[in-house]
C-alpha cells in the first residue's frame, strides 16, 4: 500500500519519502507472502459486496498501474477455475449456488460457467482429465506480488523517492514527521498500527511456494476442501503458490505439520506432478484485519491518514483504496471511499 501510494503521489509531482520496518524485498510483510489473486467473484462467497466492487475496479486499474512501471510484472487474466473431488460434491454445490446468487446481484461481473469433463479438459488440459466437472469464472486474474514489489521499488528509486529501510515508526515518530504543516503522512503499517487502532488484529496464513516442472496450469485453481478452499496460483517458470489457511492468531512461528500436509496433499490430488515438485519456501504471515474484516480509513490529523484492514483482499482491493486516499489528499473529499463502501472516520489525535 505504501509503495502504491508513493507511485501515485510522485506521478502528481509530490516529493515522497518511504519509511519501512523491512527491506526493499518486502521481507516480513503480508504483501510478500501473498498469492496476489484478483478474484472478485470467487471471493464474493466469503466477503461483502463492497470488496467485490473494489476488486472489479482493481482488475482494470492494475493493468494501468503495471504499464507505468520500469520493470515487467507478471499479470494474467485467464479466469479462476473451481474444482472438487467427488466426496466434496455437496460442498461444491453450495459454493456454486452462492456464486450464482452473487452474480445475479452483481451483474457487472462476468458470470460463472459450468464445465463438464470435456469442456474442462479443453480449458485446462494440464489437469490430465482428473476431474469430471468444474466451474470457470472468466475475467478474474492474478499478478506476481514479488515482481510487483521489486518493480515498484525500482520505479520509485528511479524517480528519486527516498527510502528509509529497517526504520519502524512509532506514533511519536509520526507526530514529529507531521510537525511540518506542508507534510502529508500516510500510515500503512498494517499490524504496526495496533497501538493506535482499536480492534486491529492479525489473521495468520500459511503459504507454500513450489517449483513443479511437471505441472502446467493456465490460471489459478481453487479446490473445494472440507475445511477451506485451497488455492493453487501458477506463476511464471512453473512456480506455484499454494495456500488457504486462516487462523485467528498473530503467531508467526513456522507452519504446522497439519497445514503443510493438507496443502501439499491437496495440490497432489489436483496434479500428480506435484509429487516431484521442489519446496522453495514455507512461509507464515499475519494479515492486518479489523473487526468486520473490511478495510477502513481514519483521518488522525489535518494531513494524516491511516489505511488498514485489507485482510486477505490486499491485492484485490489495493488500487481502489489507493485512488480513494489520493482523492482525499488532493481534494479533501472521500467520494471514492463512499462509493466503494469503505469506512472513513475523522478523529482529532493519533492516540485516540
């Protein structure tokens, strides 16, 4: 969020400085650990219409943003594929009904397509005919989050943005930085804002990155699972990001054996080629989440804005959130936030 904001503000002629508790790779951030899928209709089953609306907006904006960057970023819009095994057919029926209902309410999205075995084989031949049916959600997409972080850094660095790495900021630091009446401050610290944002919590996720030369998938796959839908997001060069877990905890210790087995076993049932894949990384991170699981703005001073609560939808909704923040800075209005259904509150002091 901070890098995206910096990009938009520099483009409008502002001088920008970025303070980050981590390094230029984004190590230790939820953004680096994520799968960066852009799937508004798929996510509609577990979130609010406002998130879906922002996600739909983001699909167009991401392409525009990426075109302005100095390094290429993998972006794909081949849709999302929903699969299930025979024993999970009942849960798949419930999921499919929810998708169809949500599409009826949000006709601006492309509708779901029911696939039989033949249509599924034609759409995704890499599955080798292992599934007899599926649901295809056209128009959805994904990007490579790590390429994006790197390209944002390179682009901003080329434009003269000053970076302060390994520089975690406290509320007192913010007060010092905003003493200059000409300075705007955007607080994008995620869980680092807990001391000044009541109700902010972390939701743990566990993600596995694999290199699987024997597997070819053309789009993200979501596998209906008894406990949660598991996603497999194919990146470039046969790298796959696999995840699903949501645990109400800010514990960032190593992934559990149970979660690792579930994720790897599920991937193997989708494609046997994952058996010979090499594990590149097993990472854990906590998503910054508010009580209603929705994003929010909080104005904490004349020129200070906190942005938080992007939860599991960070990449999906980031362009909409950024554009709303820039509108507020430039015009003093929050019409975009209202349009997207994002909470915007104003308080008198950062310590509220």
